[in-house]
C-alpha cells in the first residue's frame, strides 16, 4: 500500500504548480497512508499520530518542491 500512496502523492504533487499546494497534497497522502494502514492492520486510527505525520510531511515536502514551476 505504501508504494501506491507514494505514487499517488508524487503524481498529484508534480501536477500542481503551487509549492504549498503540492506540499499539502503530499501531506494529505501521507496522512491517508497512516489512517488506512491502521485500519488495514486492525487498529483504531490515532488522530494525533496522523496530524504529526501530516505536519512533518508538509514541512519536508515544502523543501522538496521548492522551485517547481
């Protein structure tokens, strides 16, 4: 599942022109991976964990996508 999420995130981020929008899309994808990973693993999704993952992913993606035009 992680490979599918990564592909979707990369595709979505590459199609957006705004760095923040691309980073937000990436962070949403990372959050979705955590959420659905927990569900598939039989666990209750942890909102705090999802938010933490999304915040970290957003910051790192903003750096990664700087300069995309």
